[in-house]
């Protein structure tokens, strides 16, 4: 759940810390290339690990979650990314244009949900069913669908199964769209409150100007 910026930050800091350590050691003890290289690698690794732990603690504190919750959410995000990768591979294999568009949209929305939860882990609890059921079901259905479309013989039973699968995927797509709204629900509520407050402030200001005759 750590950002790309945090990744580059800790590695940049670690590089300069390691470089400084080797430089100081070279001045004081002249350890040589081998020991100097080991010192650089050891300092770099230790610094990076400590910074990563510290960054995770900050994320947990801001999100108000425990270490166990953080690890669980991190695991769910990792699984979701694998599911999304599989989903993106499947929509390239389908032969129906409408199904292709549907899976493309489902993949795009799923990526947005994962991105939101990465940014704010607390949002995970707004969309638990997306991670536990909706996304895995979408992947399983698309796997079955692509397998059936590749069969050389398509009897009535297979055609019926394909039609039912497309219908179920349509329902899942709608459900995942609702998941995205749930992930954004607190932000939308907060924005609506800000808009309402701004409108009231503007109305009050206009009334005050009217009383003073400033709007003439």
C-alpha cells in the first residue's frame, strides 16, 4: 500500500546514507573495495528496511488500522491485482465486441477501486465484497466464458451457458460500479457538505449585501 513516491524516497535516502557511510569509512579506515562494497550493501539494505517499516507505521496510524489489518488489506490488494491481470488477459481473448467492452470497463473500474484502497486503506471496509466475491467471480466467469468460446462445437447447451454467462457478467459489472461508488461514498458526502456550506455562505453574503443596498 506504499506509494511509488515512498519507494523512490526510501531508496534515494538509503543511497546517500550508504554513500556517506562508505566515504567516512574510507577516510577513517580505508576498508578497500570488497569491505567497502559490503558496507555499502549492508547499510543500504538496513536503511531501506527501516524506512519501509517506518512508512508502513505512518500509513497505519493515518488510516487508524492495526498491523494485522494492514497485512490483511495488503494481501487482498495483492490478490486483486493478480485477478485484474487475469481479467485484462481474458478480455483480449473474447470474440464478442460487447463482451470485450464490458470486460474492459470492469477492469478499469476494478483498477480504480484498488487505487483508492491503496491510497486510503480504511476504504477497504467499504468494499470488502469486491475483494472477497465480486472480482474473483468476474475472473472465474470470464475464464469459463473464454474457454467455451474456443470450443469447435457449440450445441444448444453451450450457447445457453454462454448467454447466461454474458448476462451474469452484465450484472457483475453493475455491481462493481456500485462498489466504486461505495469506495467514494465518504468523499462524495464530504464534497456535498462543502458545496452545501459554500452555497449557504454565498446566500448569506448576498442577503447581507441586499440589506446594505450594496447590490444596487
